[in-house]
């Protein structure tokens, strides 16, 4: 069937964090502010998902539930196989209510307070929060920005991986916010450095399905078949199918002892019972019947990215924007407009009435940058960019 992603869906009165709780991010927003901050889509979910949820509610009872069925694992593992030629044993899948909690659980199991965890800033800011909240040490291996083309600093990575107090690396693949989809040679080099220095890798691949046409994602663990027990991969249907509120993630843990420790910790100590009946229905339907919808979303996102690139070139030529290879996030450098980062952000929020994600949230490497979620109808994206251009093109003195 054909999906109309140009249609604007009113998300008010739905408890939408993105639209109704913008004050959580910025107190100065108004009722007219357009949100481009938190990463969920403004697109309707795939019809098979909606049908599955409707059918499940018709059963009228929502008791304790388990996803441990052949049909569920066939849907999830079949998706990995068909999209990435990635063979995942259902026995190696662990449930988590989210990727960020899963990373926290794994750090609890693999590290001790005071030990180091490598991240690559500018990077998804909950990585920092989850490390520091557990009294672990953030070890930053900053990406190298070459005119908008981000690369890994392998020399710096190797130096930091050689520290015996460094125990884990969290890899963001595809990378949020810069949009890189790491190539095989990049992943091989990174993986070898970590594994040769006994550094476990948590590979956050939640954006793996959201790729530009012609770009391919490589699951990190497929490159290291003999070392898979030291790589933990986090995935979820949340970004791919706009199901963040369903609180379901699939964590791939190859090591038997670690998986057993996970089960004892998560189910025993933390008393996380399992997924909800609606999240099971939605996830199974997404992976078994959602591909047609996703392909249309990917086409629409490609068009939104092309539109944004053209609009910025014409109306905001000093803004630097490299189209992302993956994700639906646009990482835009406004530093050439001459404002301090704080002044720039305030102008966008208070004068342009748009709410992006401030680049410094992702680390000091994000100074002058803003992240825009462009998984929205094109008319909303056009209006947001129009507002930004109107404010930044005013004849004012930067401060």
C-alpha cells in the first residue's frame, strides 16, 4: 500500500514528549515552536503494526507476557538475515526495555567503578550519562572532523585502549549525530584495536536500518566470528519503525556466561519481568510485515535530506551540512554565522521558534552545531528551515 508521509498528524493530547513536553528541553518554547529535537518520527506507523495492535486489544486481557515463541524469533532473526546476511541465534537474544538501559546493565556486569569506557564524541549523550552515573570514567576518543567528513582517530583509540583500566568501548554504528555509516575497513581496524587490548565492545546499532540508498550497514560482530563473545550488539525496532514508546530492544549477547549473568542481574536483581503484550505484537508485526513501509520511509527521508541540502545552499549558504549516510538526523554547522553557541541556540528557540538539539549536548566537539530530526512531513521541515533562515539572515550584530 502507499503511505502518505506528507500528511500532518496532530500529536497533541497523546502524551508526546516531542510535541507536548518540549519544556523539558527548553523552558522558553511556545505553543508555536516546531520540535526537531528528540529522535522519533512524525510519520504514521505501518498498517500491519496497527492491525496487530488492534487485534491484540480485541483479546481484552493484558497479563504477564513473554515473547519466547518461534514466530517472534523468526520475525526478528529473519529480518537480520534478510537485511544484513546476519545469522543470529534466537538463544543469544536478550530482552531490554531500551538500548540505553541495556548499555547500563552491561557496564554493571563488565566494569567496576573507576574503570574506563571509550566513546567517540560528538556522540549520543546518554552514553556519557550512563557511564558517569555508574561512577565509571568517560574515555573520549574524539572523531576527526575533516570539513564535515568524520573519521576515527585510530592512533588515539589505540593509545587509550592500551590502558589496562579501560575495559569497554561503546561504538555508535551508524553514528548519532554525525550520520556516518562505518565501512568494513574502518570497523575492522577499530575492532582489532579493542579486541587485541582486551576491551569489550558494545555496538549500538539501533539506526542500522535507516540508511541512504546505496549505503550498506555492516554489523560489527559479523567481521569477528571468533571474537563474537566479546562484542555485544544492541538493536531495537524503535527508530526503524517509530516504536520508541513500546520499550522493546533486542540485545545480542554471544557469550554464554555473560548472558547468564545478564539474566540473573536483570530478572533477579532488577526484577525486570519482560515486554508488554502490545510491544510483543508490534515488534513481531514490524519485523515480519514492515519492510514495504520502511522502504517508502527511506525514499521519503532521502528526499527530505536532498531538500534540506538545497535549501541550506540557497538560503543559508554559510551553514555547513554533510548529508548523513544513515539515521534521520541532520548535523548542521552554523559556526560561520559568528554567534556564540549559546546565543545561536537562543535565537533559534526564542526568535525562530524551532527547537533543535543543541550540539554541545553531544560534547564540546558539537560547538556551533545543531542536530535536526528531519523525519517529519516536508512542509514542517520547510517551515522550520524558513524560520531559521529568516532569523540568521537578519542584519544584526552577532554576539
